[in-house]
């Protein structure tokens, strides 16, 4: 019955070691998260300084133009009132230069660019002043001759060039820092996921050890019960077998004394100890002489337990039910408290009368403390996971805010006739913005899936329509690399029950993956077929095959893992984050399907095969096409844009105006309410996170007023989780759009509103 010390020692060390590992993991995770947050905040401040510099530069350029305009008006007319813009510019220009110096004083490189600009501005102002003096003293013709030298024009061109260089430098700096912020974001996500998984594994391990030791205690209790039953039989034969009884008692004493980790003893009907073993000394600290004959209720129970009547209740339960658990805090001989786990049992004679009790106890204080620490750590891990999700949502919002005006500006540019080289640059910017938006959406999808928050809107769809939608979405990426896409569909329609948007995402990710890891002028094959399965209705089979760089045979199994890369070297070029195939596998599996990868090795290309169960032929639900209906001509609406970000407010207004609508803007909720007192729009686009009054507050106030209750309200925000959509709806918004809003969604919205008014 006694286990060797070489076995018990590792078991006792396993639990503290696991708890220590969880604590170390939590500390490391906290440090990395804190470091990444500080780094992200630092780059955000630098980006804000760059935007401030760009704003002041724009005001400097505008002020110089105003001074030049005032000077020209005076030169032509000779009337002093035309010089008012000139004098205002003279007054303001030095203050603007001071603002530039104040913003750039912490950066020597920036600060060094201000001096040449200031010299050119002083030179321009001196030239303007000289021309004005000539006009006053020598007349119009003399001043005209001086202007004809083009000295002022050359100076103004130099000022424009200097400001343009300054602006390009700051815009390049903003791009670099936003890239660093995105990298920091991905690092924080990876750290949170890995630490959470590792922490859960360690917690499960410790719980396994606790359960294992509990089973060992129960095993000893069963063994004791068997021996107690044998002892009871011996007592029944006491009158006839007294010699044998002595031998049995000696055997039981020897057996019990060999057990050191458990305090095992018997009591009479008044709970006075009648036996003792070495476990009583080790667990309770009592010698045999100090223990035998003592009422153990007063000896080992805590004063609080005695005051509450717990000892009497425990033995009364044992007398009634045969046994009672005693997992609670108990007292040692020296007054120290420890967590005891064990059982009290009743002993009866042949007539059913109680003749005593037996008790088995073990010191599990360390385990109890470990369990309490594990519970606390589990709470901290849960809180860390919650904070991680909040961080992801907030960071997605902060990344989408600067993306919104950029995307809308690119869309606005597409509505005008541009030179071929400018149009090529616009298309390049549009592709890169869409790529960044896809990366943000993929990361948030991974977070939702890991928390079980992703929902499928299943319907019966024709897979041919899904594939066509995916091909259209990926065609720009494929065409950019001058690659060839070949499609091969089976003759009949293939219907499956699936979420069309998610299935489009699956095929898009597979096509983008093949394009990304294939050279220019390569060929990508996409096929759709039906496979008959035994005992089932069959499966739709989608195969995406390329002749790209291939996959090493020893890495086939890990290609669908999070952040896995085909090539981890620095030469992998524009490889993604390594989450696209993870999303593909997860989305296919929650549709009840499977996905496999196959490659003959590096340089031999890759083949990805997706199998999705066919829709039940008895399902009468009509299949829905994935493609959207074309955008038609819409009516002109009065629109109010409420947005605290100036760039997005301006671009959104221009875009809506270009679409043919009458647009007004407001920088916050209070300004919006003031404008509504003068004119009632048909549609309001409102940001959510605004100073003073949030978009939710504004929506509730508008719904409370009769004059504004029927305005169509659209929430524009970087927060796109289901809880955010629900909160927007509950606050009174009719629609929820995630920044950056695509122009096609705006056109679709106004088309729906036009049809609603026609009815």
C-alpha cells in the first residue's frame, strides 16, 4: 500500500511546477502586451504630429497665395482695400512658421527643413512689399515692368517645391509608421493567442493531477473499507476466536502504521481515539500518547467549525448514511491550520448498534492553494482574453479610420477622367488599400472563430455563382501579376447549403494564395465537379491547382496552421500573414466539409481540394445567386455627414456630391443638431466615436423628436462586431456600415431608398 518516495516526490513537484509555469506565462504575456501598446502609442503620436505639420503647411501655402492675391488686386486697381488679404497674411505667416517650429522642435531633421522655407517666404514677402512701393510711387506701368521679370513667380514656385518636398517627406513618414503599427498589431495578436492556448494546456494539466491524486485517495479509502469489514467479521467471532482476534488487531495495526501520508484512526462511540498510525504524527502532529483517548472533535477541528456544530453534524451524517466527507480546514497539534481531505465512517455491531467511527485524512493544503491560485489565474486569463478582444476591435477601428478617407478619395478619383499614368497609380493604391482591408478582416475573423462568435447565414446556393463572384474579387490580384486563370465547370448545376459570403471568402483565399506563391505568367486552374459518396448524397469538389513554388512534403500537414508560411526566409516577398489557409480550413469544416493540400515538393506547384456536401434534393428552398443586381440611377437626396475627422468628412462630402446628392457636413453631434434646426435632410451618415456626443446619443435624440424621427440614419464606424451592429440598431440607426465604406454600398443604399420612395 505504501508508495516509494521516488514516485511520490515527482507527483508532489508536478503541481507547483505547473502553477509556476502559468504565472511566468502570464507575466511574459503582460510584458509583451505592455511593450506593444507603448510602441503603438508612440507611433500614433508621431503620425498625429505629421498630420499637424501637413495641416500647418497647407495653411502656410494658402496664406502666401492670399498675400499674392491681395498684392495683384492693388497693382491692378491701385485701391487700398484690395490689400486687406495681404496685410492679414503678413500678420499670420510668422505665427504659422512658429507653429511649424513648435511641432518639429523634437525632430532635428524636420526642424532643418523650416529654415529654407522661411527664407523663401521672407524673400517673397519682401518682393511683394517692393512691388507695392513701386506701384504707389511710380505707377502701374513701373510695377508691371517689375512683375514682368518673373522674380516673384520663381520665388513662389520655389516655395511650392519646398512645401511639396516637406509634404512628401511627412506622408512617407506616416506610411512607415502605420506599417510599424500594423506589425505591432499582428505581434500582439499572435502573443495573445499563443499565451492563451499554452495557459489553458497548463491549467488542464494541473486539473488532471488534482483528479489523479483524488482517485488515489479514494483507492486507499476503499482498501481501508475492505480491511474494516474484515475487522468487523473478526469482532463477531470474538467470543470464540479471541486468539485470532488478537492476531487480526496486530495485523491491522501493522498495516495502518505503514501508511504515512494518511492519518487513519478509529474512535469509540463518543469520538475518542482508540487507534493511531504514523500518518497521525505526520499529518496531525500528534504522538500516540497525546492522541489515544482524546475527543478528536476538540482536538483537530477549528474553533469556528466547533462553534458552528460541524463536528457533531459530520458524525451524525456518518451514523445516518454510513460515511461523511470532511474536506475542510482542520487543526494540527501546534495550532497550525491545514486543508484536510478524507472521510469519516461509522462502525456497527451485529445488532446495528454504533460501536465507533473510523477516519481517513490527508493533508492537501498545497493542492488547495494551487487550486485557489489556478482559479485566480483562470480569471486573469479570461480578463486578458477579454482585453485582447477589446484591443483587436479598437485597433481595427483605429486602422479603418485613416483607411476610410484614403479609399473614398481613390473612389472619388475613379469618377473623373485621369491621365493613363495617374490612373495606373490610382489602381495600384486601390489594390493595396483593399489588400490591407482584407488583412484586417481576416485577423478579426480569426479572433471571432477562436471565440466561437462567427455565425453562418446558410441558404441553398449554386456553387457556380459563388465561384464567379470569387473570381471577380480575385481577378485584379491575378491580373496584376499577369497570370492566367482557367475555369472548368461540370455540365449540371451544383447546389449546396452554405453561407455564400463565407464560401466566396474560401475560394478567394485559395485563389489569392495560389497567385501569391506563383510567378508572373503562370497558370492557375479552378475546377468544379460532383463526387458520388457511398451512403450519402455526394459532395461538390472544388480544386485550385497552380504551378507555383509548391510545398515541401514534410510541411504539408502544417500548412493550415495559424501563421504558417511556405517560405519563412526573407526572400518570401509579398507572402501574407499565414492566416488565409487557416480561415479556409475552419470555414470549410464548419460547413461540414473538408480541405486538403497536395504537392510533389518545392518548385512542383500545389493543389488544394475542397469538398462540401451537396444540398438535400428534397430541400425546396430556392437557390439564391451570389451576384448583386446592377446599380441603377437613383434620385438626389439631401444628406448630412456627421464626422469629427476632417479628412474623412471632406472626402465623404465630395464623394456623395459626385454621386448627385446635396450634402452638408457637421463635425460633431451638437453641430448636427444646430444644422437640423435649419434644414431636415433625407439621410444622415454619422460616426459613432465622437467627442461630446456619441453617434448613439445623436441617434436617440433624433428618434425622440417628431421632426427628425423619420430620417434614414446610417452608422459609419470602424467597429464591426455583431454586438456593435446590435447596439447601433437599438440606438435608432437604420443601417450599420463599416469604414471604409465602398462606393458600391453607397450606390446600393441610395437605390434602395429611391425604390422605397417610388412605392
